[in-house]
């Protein structure tokens, strides 16, 4: 079951296949910062159309 915390504000993909994910964390110094960045980068990298990514 998925729930949303509203952490992802946007996902933008340009014509060259570059993906920008705009997000926030729940608190400053959030202990999940590295984990979330790693998981998002991994998920985006699995999409064939994506050539570059920024989180």
C-alpha cells in the first residue's frame, strides 16, 4: 500500500532525456536523506528514456 507525504513536488523530463525531481524532506537533517536520494536515482535510472538525472 502506498501513501503520500507530499515530499515530491515535481518530476520534469526535457527533450534530451534529462530528469529533474524536485522534493523536500520532512525535517532539516532528515536521517532518510541519503536513502531517498539513492532510491529515487535508482528508480529514475531504470527508465529507458532517461539519460541524466538530478534529485
